[in-house]
C-alpha cells in the first residue's frame, strides 16, 4: 500500500506555531507530528510513504530521512515554491515515477487510528476509480460534507453541513487510481482535491468506506489538544 501524505501547506491556521517549521514538524507529545504519522502507518503494514512537500520541505526531508528508522521507505514529491493546492500536489505526484497505479492519499494534518489494510481491501472490492473513507459525523467534529448512499456510492460537497443533507464527513484518507488523477486534474495548475471528489461524486464514480473511529487532526488548536491527550494516554499505557 502506497500512501501519499499532503504536507506542503503553509499551516496558516496554526500560526505562529508554523512560523519557523512546517505543520508536519509541529511538536506533538514531545515529537514532530510527522513521526507519529509514520509510526502509525508502519504499525499497519504501510511500507511505502511519499511526502508531498513545499513550504520548508527541506526541514521535513532532514527530519524524516529515508524512513529506515521505522522500517519503511520514505520519498518526497517536491512542489518547490510553486504551490499547487492539494489537487495539484496529487497531480504532480501522479505524473512522477514515484506513483504506483493505485495509491492512498492522507492529509498531512490527519492522525487516523484505523485499519489501513481494510481500507485498501475495500478499494479492491469496488469497481470505481476512487474511494473516500467517511465517518458518520452530523456536524460533531467539523462541518459534514458527504452523503453516503445506496451501494456505497458517495456524494461530496465541501462545507455543506447537515442542513444541506450531509451527515458524513471526509475522514482524511482516500484511494485513487493514478490514471484518474492524470485525466481529471489539469497539469501545472493550482487545484483543490475537494473539487475532484465533488465531480467524481456527481458522476457516480466515488465510493465510500465507513470507519467507526473518530479522526484526530492538528489543523486547529482544539484538534491539536485532542491529539496531545490521545498520544499522552498511549504513552502512559505503554509504561
């Protein structure tokens, strides 16, 4: 299972924590957040990880290296100073020699305690080119943005909320076919991955995979505090 981690953003919602470091390296429970991500993926059998980097990407390279410390391979898809948005970053990666025919995409601020192999197997069972993990949310953790319909089909619209008929939320992990990305996302342009998912949902080309566990994220101060508490609890249990 190959996982692309989108870690090129400016992290403006965490300012000033991200004034001197990229969001991936913000300390959580005493260590850079990306280390926790890599450890979680490695524990679930993921051994091929690519970080899509841009803002202070050299710092991420130096901090994580080639992944040998965790028994995984880490490589990098670098946007440089030409920020392309989440969709553009995925397109850049898909067009490179790094990309497998099918790969998973994980948001760079997400910590997702789920069975990753189960998600991969769910994609293998479906006959659609894209899968999005979803959680029944009802606007609890953030604004809901998906309708999980019959036969696993999914409609997605960012920021719609429960009043718009959306009761599920994008959990932060998706699986995409490389050829789909190359066909639907324009090269050398700035794109939002949300636009691709919305289009796929309207075309009936997006399937959902429901997960039971809440997600954790560091995109906000509250989210960061929740993850700190979770990881501190894990550390205490391990003593």
